[in-house]
């Protein structure tokens, strides 16, 4: 692979001022560890902010920092006082953070913060554009840089862009509140691969794209203009061995090598063999559910007095975003709750909650993971939560229990934890009791499975999976473009067309010649389409046929004034030029009274859907209905119909937002072949967009130029991306 650059709000170093100048301290956080393995391997740069306010630095100091970082492969993006206030503390942490964690009451909608957010994102993108060339790959991280992918892609489409969101992506109902919702999604869609921790966030994102933009989505691929954007879930892991080895090292230390904290912990256990420790670790953030956790611990001591005196909660809170009012209020609330519990249940030699409001060195962190019997992890919302994984990795004894919020992304990977609803204090109190009384053997059984899983999907595997998929997206995009009608391919088609003496042109209608409308009756042909068709028909070598699933009455009405062949209802009816309608096959309608009530039931349960009755088929339309609900209903209806149609010799066809029930043995492929038999065409083409057109692509003679509209998998030889592209193609053939 060519060079891979990382873009994140922060660089993987912090900078401290010493007497003799600045010094870099390498970050040991999860992201820095994971990314270092990829960006050094691929020889790229890390682009980000140094953490220093540029207003506080002289020109010489800023240059010194830049030079030091440059030597480490980093490119800095300067942030001034007002940038930090409005881009970082403002829009990132007071708008996106609360909204994406479902704290809508805390969201600040200040427009000036949005303006600065855009400006600073552009500064990051410009810095990326400075250092990268066409063919390079860029991996952008997290919610502070949501606009950067599009800002890169629009300037350098030859750069492959990946984006990973470390926090949850909320459901559409929450996301839609944001006045700048379109801009944010548009920014993200500049990426070629979008990664989320879990499938739920991916699903929410796709639902927002579908509802706000209406882009075509096939499974997890979005069709944005002429590009395919892939969306997938990659649950971020940790450096498992680092925690596991450090834990072994802690155990092996001699008494005088041990840290003060370690000695304190040992003293605590020596006081009584029944002593137990429960661990709680997070940044002091309202999303982490700290007050609820404390109250639950109080409830536990209240309900289970036998544990008073022997169970202590060690609560570590890393100071975070202290300038923001909500965080100050939270800090006061936590302080008061700790005081209250300790006052109520404590004694001279028992403190129920040990509260540390600070960051701890790595070694101490591991000592705590090592010594605590239970990890109590109860965020109200959390993108992933790495603490849970770190605890598991540090348990070399294979004992220990994780009590885990179902609202943390990590809960999807930790089926063996005791999961709780973080708002339900009674449930948490009971889960804690269960954890503290769980037999050792059961603990080991559960821990073994957890460890195997977390070890396998480490931070390194996570990073390499994402990077490999980014490579693969390029192949998917290439395959798509390979089928696209390029200038050269068009020339070949045009040469065949010009040489031909007798041409048959089959054109599907909805989604091919005209866009879909919520009301199918509004999809009538416009002037441009008539001009295109008339130009084709004017050449007497051409036989033009519209081949559609629509009923014959509609198409006859719409195309009354133009001499064109019509095949309707997927091939039941044919009207050749100057002739009357004829049926291509013998069919009957005896089955309709049986099937209609089933469809009616689905209409009643799916607002916006309706039934169309054609001469020989019944169609359930759901384009106007709520998209997600109707997809589920469509599956239910198909299942129900499958049980009915077999004995009636019917077929179910799933078109674009329609389910059609019709007599078996009829399709566009059979009809088109019947149409051309006994005639000698030396140029054949068929254009269509949905899977009912695949019958034509598969069954027409192999020399047919088959063209699929859209991105889905197809048997057609070529693809055109849209109705406009089809019209453009036909205009060129018809020379208008
Ligand atoms: P965070 O909200 O910061 O991350 P988390 O994933 O739990 O949450 O990571 C916290 C990190 O800080 C852990 O590595 C932990 O060891 C460390 N830490 C916590 N308390 C500490 C203390 N007192 N001293 C020292 N270190 C401490 C965001 C998202 C998460 C997502 C991560 C990664 O909010 O949901 O898991 O990014 O994508």
C-alpha cells in the first residue's frame, strides 16, 4: 500500500516545557498505540493539534514544537484560544458529544461554534492536503473532524479516505434535531470507508443517510454520486499483551519494589480474609452514569448489610472538561454522593468509597485491575469502553466479574459479563451482589471466554482490519467503475450501433427512463423523454420497446401519441406497432380473491402502503411508507406469501419498494425473447434497474448489450449510475 496518514484532533505526544526547551512525551492511550503500528509501517504522517494554545506561544516556541514533532513524523495544526473555545470545547464537546450520547438537554446550538468548527475542520483538511499525494490513504478519527473526509475528497478525489467514529452514532430521531445534520452527514460521506464500534451505530447512520439524502443503499454500501462508500462495524480492541504482561510483572514484584498504592491494597486485604474490592474507572463525564453507580452501591450496602465493612468501592475519576458547566455540576454531585455514602455506612476502620479524582500512572492502573474482584462499569452511553477490556486482560488469575451496562458498545462482545440497565439502581445493586457471591469456578469459566475473545481482536487486529478493508473498498469501487460505460466502451457500442442494420432496444420504465416518485402515477414521461424516444424511433432501423411491470392502461395512455412497442406487466401483454394488445402467455386470475386479503392486512398495518391491481397481478407498493418499518413488513409479507403461492403456481417478485404476486412462468426475459424471435437483429440492447430486469440480462442472446442502472450486483455487462446517465446515453445514440 502507498502511504497512510492519520488525522486526529490530538497528536500522539504531549509537550512539556522544560528549562532547556520543550520535551515530547509519548502518549500511551489506546488510539496512539494502535495507530503507531499502522502509520509507521506505511510511512505516513500523523496530523493533529499539539495540545498547546497557539496564542500562548511565541513564533520561536511554535517553530521549536513543530520541528520536534516533525522529527517524529507529525504535522501540527495550530489552535488559538478562540478555536479551542468554539471548535473543541464548543461544537465538539457541547454540541456533538451530548447529542450523540443522547443528552439532548445539554446540547448547545450556538451558531458561532458551528462556524468555527467548519473553519478548523478546513484547517485540518488543508494540512492533510499539504502532506498527501494522489494515491495516498488517510484515516480520519472521531467526532471533532466529521467534516474533514469530504473536505479532502472534494479537493483530491485520488486520495482514499477512511473515517472512524469513537463515540455512538445516535438514532435518526435524535440526530435530526441538529440544524447542521445535512452538513455533518455530507462531511462523513466524503470517506470511502466509515467505521463504527458496533452494528447499532452503523444502522443508525445508514438510516440517517437514507432519510436525509435518499441515497441508494445496498446492504452496507452507499452509492454517493459515482462512488461507493462502505460502512462497517469494527469493535476497537486494546493492546492485550501489554496489560496481561504488566499484570504478571506486578504480581512478581518483591515487597520493597511495590508501589505505595500496591502496599495500601495489600494492607487492606490483610485486615480480613473477607475483604473485597469493586472497581469503577472513567473520565468524570455525565455519559458514564457515575451518580447512578454510587447510588446503586449505596442501595447494595443498604440491602445487604452483611457486606458493610468488607466491600469497598474504589472510584477513579479522571478530571475532564472542567470548564464546562455540566461537568462542574457533576463533580459537585459526585463529591456529595461519596460523602453521603461514606457518612452513612462508614466507620472508624471502614470507608465504603475510596474516591480518587485524578489520572493514575499505568502501573497503578494495572495494580487496581489486578486487585479488584469486580469491575463495575455502568455508563449511560458509551461508544465502546476500553476499561472493561483492560480489566479482563489484567486478570491473570482468571477470576473477577464484570458488571456491565448494556448501553456500552463493549457489551456486544461481552456476553459473559453481568449486564444491567444503568438507570436501574436496584438491578445494579443485585448484579453487584451476584458478582460478589459468584463461585470461583463460574468466574473462571466466564473470564476464560472473555479473555480469548478480547485477546484475539486486539487494537492491532482492529487497526489492520480497518486498513485492509480500506484497500478492499478501492477494489469494490474499481469493479463498479469497470462496468461503468467509459468513453472507450461507448465508442465500441456506437460503432456497433452505426454498423447495424436492424436494432432492438428494450427499455425498462421506472428507475431507468424516469426517476421513482412517491406516487407512481406521477412518474409520467416528460418532454425530454419524448424527445429522446422520438429521436430513436425516427431511425427506421430501430425497434424500440418499453418493457415494464406497469399495467397496460397506464402505459397506453402515456405513450398514446408515439409509435413505440409496449410490453407490460412483466411480459403478460404486448402491443406491437400498429397492432392490438395481445397476451404473450395464457394466464388466469382465479387466485386473486385469495391473495388480496393478505395484502390488505399489510396495507392496514403499514401506513402509506397501497395495493395496485393489474390485469394479471397484484402489487403491494411501499415507497411512501416509513422506510425501516416497511422493509420489515416486506419481509414478513414475502414469508407469508411464500407459504401460499406454491400450490397456486404463482411467483412473488420483489421490485424496488414493491412486492408483486403474479402468475408463474412470465418474466421480462421470456417476453423479450418472444419479441425478437423470427427477426434478425444485429444490434440488441436492454437497459433496466431492478432485479426483474435481470431476466432480460440473463436470457437475451449473449451479444446483447445489457446495462444495469444503479450499483447493485447484476448479470448485466455494463452499468450506468442514474436515470440522467441513461438519458444521456440514449441521447448520444439518437444523436440529439
Ligand atoms: P473514553 O470516553 O475516554 O473514550 P474509554 O474507552 O473507557 O473511554 O477509555 C478510557 C481510557 O482512559 C482507558 O484506556 C483507561 O485505562 C484510561 N483511564 C481511565 N481512568 C484513568 C485514570 N484514573 N488514570 C489513568 N488512566 C485512566 C472514547 C469513547 C469510548 C471509546 C474510546 C475508544 O468515549 O466509548 O471506547 O473512545 O474508541
